[in-house]
C-alpha cells in the first residue's frame, strides 16, 4: 500500500486529523454483518528472504556438491516448529514460506537456493523473537549440511490497532445501521498499511461483510472468481458517516 509514503509526504499534517476511520469489505464475513473490535485487528507483517549458498555439481555425483536444495528443504520443515514449540499457545504468530527457488534443470545441483516467506503477529516482541529463531534455525541447519544461509528483511507492515473511543463510535454507528446483533468481535492475521496511520492518530479500521452465496459472492480475497455483494459498500459508508458525524457533534458540544 501507499500509506507509509503518504505519511512521509505529510498527509497527516496541515491540518492534522483528529481521528481516522477506514473499512475493508470482507468476504469471510456474511453480508449484513460487520467486524468491529478494540485493539489489534490485523497483524503486523514482514517479508523475509533466506539465501542458502552451497556448491553446485552433477546430480550423479551429489557427494561432490554441497546441496542447497536439501538445506533449504530442511529449513522449510524446521521453521514450522517455531510456532508450535517457541510461541505461547495463547498468542498468535504465523510463519509461512511462499516461494522456493533453486536450479534450472533436473540433473544439476545448483549452487544456491532462495526461500521467501512472511511472519505475522499482533505482538511486536513476538515478531522479533520469531525472526531471531528463523535466523538461528536457517543458519545452523545450513551449516549442518555444509552450506551457508543469509537472511534479509524485505518489507515490514505495522499491526492495525484500533483505539477505544473511535472504535466505540464505529460500534454505535454499526449498531444503528445493521443492528448490534450483527456486529462480530473478530480479527485476522492478514495485514494492512492502515497500521501506519493508526500509529500516528487514533482511529478504527473495521470490516464489512460482503459474502453472499446466493449470488456467487463466496470466494476468498485474491481468488480469480472473487466478488462481493456491493450492497456492503452502502452499509460501510453509512457506518463511517455516522461515526464521523458523532465525532463532529461531540467536538461541537
């Protein structure tokens, strides 16, 4: 997203906003419902890259090579133990590897492999702890298999934390628009750069349900068949309008 660049370009200055409201149409939630909660609602996210360096060779003579594919595969498996064995089960952390790149042909052991993945957490201390364990595991696993591992961070997005007063305003507005019985107290491990804004000023980021199986709007975000019930946007705008108006009237009182 562009929030970090916009903040660096002084979008939150002259004038300085008092509060920020934003919404996300969410097909994990049925149309007619909304997710509104105080505190962390979306996780912090970082992207990391691990380069494993070995020594190339022929597939017929693996003993003459230092196989980075083997080391990388062991690292992928080992990293899955971090959450289960190093993180308090009552906390939420995700470690996912989404990219594994190595080699160009079937019978040659390459000299390097590259892993790319993401860490997600609501807790910055746990995020740092997880990063340390990834580095330790990658380094030691590679060394054990006669390779070297080097890790770098490619991107970091802050967690989205909702302040109490703005969130109450959104809750009250949602109760007015869709009914309090349709407000859910749920969060997600997905990430959003609205977190940068909420580090600067208080605000609330909420989710408005867009799933409607009856019209084929039940595919997840980023699916090629993704679609949502567009009536959700009308509800979302109404909620944001009521919440903003409550702040204006409060300040004018």
